[in-house]
C-alpha cells in the first residue's frame, strides 16, 4: 500500500505532499487539482515501468506541458512511500524532462534505514547484489529500475517495483470507450479509459464471472448474465442479459449490447470488474458519475472493503454520507489551491470547522454545509501556525 | 392544552443543565437556565387562564431538557438526504437537523411544544431562525416548534430590563451589541455585568434576574418574533391565546 506521495513540479503540484490510506477520497472545488493528483500518481507508475513516452501519447500530452508554470525548475521530484508486509520503503527520484529519465534515484527500507538501490552521477548501485558503482552505459527512460534485469534485483526491490507498476488511474474512464468492442489482450486490465472492458471480462474465470454477475445483480436485479462473445474478426462483444416478466411468455429475456447499456451500469461493471485485475492501486475520477443515488451506498461499501488500495475523487455528498465517521476522518482529503496557485492537501476532518460539523452531520452533509475555500484558508492558517 | 415542552440550548446559562448526568432530564433532575425560565414566563403570559392554571409555578415540572450532544447524535442518522438548498442555507444544516430531532422527540414523548435555543452570534439572524423553523416544518411540528434566537445573544434581552432606562429603545441593542464576547466594547456579557453592576454574575443570578423581568415590556425584534411564535403555538394547542 502506498502511504505517502510527494511530487514537485508536476502541473499545479508544487512541493505537494499527500498521505494515503487504503481508501482515500479526494474532495475539492473544480480546478483545485484533484484529477492532477491522480494523473501524477499514474505518471509515477509510468516512470517505474519505463513507459513515459507511451503514457504521454495515451493522454495526448507533450513532455513540455508536464512541469508547473509556477516554478522554473526543469526536473520533477517524486517520493513514494510504500508499506509492504509491515515494512516501509521509500523511493525518491528526480526525473529530468529533457532526458525523460530519472537522473537520480534512491530506494531504501525505512525500518532500518538501509539502502537498496541508487542512481547518481551516471552510475547506479544495487546495494545487495552489486554494491559498487556501476556506470550506466545504456539508454533508458523513466526509472533505471525499469531496465535492469529482474534477476539482478532483490526481492524487496522487485516487490516495490511490481506494486508501483500495478497502479492505474482510470481518470479517463468513459462510457464511450467502455462500449467499444475490444480485441483479446494479455494486459489483464480494462485500460485507462475502459476500452478493454469486454476483453477483460471475456478472460475472467467462471467463478469470477459468476461473482461479477451476482454483484451486478445486487444493483440491477433484472440482470441475469453478462455475455462476452469472440467474433470471427477477433473482436470481443459484450452483452448484458436481462429478464423481465412477460404476459405472453411468462419470462422474457432481453439481450442488451454494450453500445446500448446505460452509462451507470457500464461504469459500475468496470469498477466491479477491477477486483479481478492484477492491479493493486486503483484511481477513479468522480466515481459517482452516472451512478444513481440508490446504488451509491453499495459502491462505497465495495470500495471501502476492497482488498486493493483505492483512491477516488468525488463531488458527491451522498457518497461521503455513506462512509462511517471513522473512515471519513481517515480517508477524506481536501485538495485546494493556495493563494500562489499551488495545489495542497489536508485531511478534511482535521480542520476544526469541518470536524465541528461532523459532530452533528454525516460526512457528506458536513462537506456540503461548509465553504471549501474557507476550510482551505483555515487549514492554511493552521499550517502557518 | 399545554402541559409539557421540551427545550434544548447551547449551555447551562441558557436552557439549563441536568443534575443526573443524563442527556435528557426533567423535574427535580433539571435545573432550568435563564432563557428557559424567560420562555416559560412568556408562555404563561399568553396562555389562556384555564391552561395556565394547570401549569404549576415550578417550570422544571413541565420542561424536559435535552443536551445538544443527544441532538447531534440523532442528527447524524439520516444519511440519505442532503438538505442544503434554497430553504436551508449552506452552513445551517446542523440547526435544521437539530430542530428535526428535537421535534421528533417532542412528538414521540407527548411534549406539546419544542424550543430550540441558539444565539445569533455572528450569523445572519433570519437565516438561522429560518433553518430552525424549516427543521420543525420538516418534522411536521412547525406551529409548535419555537426557534428561540436572540440577537445577538440572550444577554441582549436581559440588558433590556436592567439598563439605565429599562425597556426603552431596546431594539437598538440588537445592532449595538456585538455577537462576539471577545469584542471588549460591545460584548453582551460584559455590558450586562456593567448595567447590572455585577460583573461576576453567575447562572443563578441570571435566573433571579428573569424573575424580575417584565416580558410584556421587552420590545426587540428578535424577542417579538419569539412572542409571535409562542402565540401561534398556543393558538394551535388551545384554540386561543391571551394578548
């Protein structure tokens, strides 16, 4: 589980520090930088996998547009702290935009302050297997860890790397992409925008498939099955089978092709299907979009109980209302812009005025009953003091 | 007929305090505060004789007191609804929900009126009062639910009766006094102590003061509004009220 994320010089994130829990919910006004936080985490993951260029391409972004207009620095600094089986690790990297690579890196165990890996001055060290300095004589993008043969990396390094790569931001999740037919893929996830949903569901094991149908039925009782069909052309088509009482036939089955399934059900299906992906950290932007309020409680319960680390952004008071106070106190983070334009984060219910509201209101109503900009100012005064 | 009413306030000097370590108390276990006594006096003033004869002079026998902590707990229960909107202005949902909870208690426990006290302080008086009334309305207890909202604080009502020219031009006090007790010049508590020549007054002193006040002569918009609400409640319960 990622416990801390620090990034400097990524869009509006300047000297930005965020503590993360197993479930984290980012709230804040439009333009505060919530989605940017998700993108930045996804970017950190892309650096670790060495797929920076591909990542930029997918988003149709230019490397030049990554850095913040608020500073003149050229490099992007990232710190990720992760808890793996009660041990804490810290990866610290300086990403050079011009070279598209980390020119400085440190990975270490925080429990005993031991170093595991380092990059500095054109050379690298693997403290357990190759403790001396090794010159970097090859081209690479992102983290140098993406290029080193796994068998040279210690178990701890491999585990850290694997977990960071198994992070995906679904901030581009859209009904339009979810409706697409997709080709079989060995990637094992639904894709950044959900474009691989049909192929992903197609490769689920039958018990997973049945469980997915069962879960979907708790939201939409009329659903009796989800069918995926491999078409001759290699595309996978997704259909939902619904059942309705019929005067003529007793019961009537209706097959609904993905392109006609309602937005909310598709998004819910995508969110539910993620439990079977090999991904470990999942990021959803505006999780409540398209989902009717009646289903929100179950969505919250599913997210909080998920074995994966989940980070969501939301504007929905109802979504927050269905969190227990304990979950809300721990997981709701207010993202706001400071007077200088930099995005900042604070634990929402640690701010006294929000905490005071929580005494009488459920968490979402408390969020709605305060002015978020005033809470942000209060948090700033608190920091300054 | 009015026999019992339930009250909730901010602190022990306004609606009162329980002597039995409970969240809800009445009778001997309840020590009414100055605002509760003032309200009781105001109600008796307007009750028809046949009803006020049935009320003993001992307010605690007819009043049930609920701590705000209990209301807070009740308020949190409704997660399905979000009430902030045109009727309940952002920032005031807490008072709306407290009023709902108080009214629900009144309805379930055979209390004929419910009174929710909160100083205006630095809020907008109308918005606060309307949010409380909206809560009573939502619980279908609007006529019998009293929003007791002095402006800026309850001391303003007391000052009206003890200042140099008692009961004269009291409406001005609402504008003159500050809703903030830290404002040295216009702090209601300090001003009351000054007028009364008793800067260190305590809870009991306030209760004794209420004994001497003439509720018919307090002429302040926030108090008059309470008086109007009391009259409506009495008419709802008794079919008539004394002017």
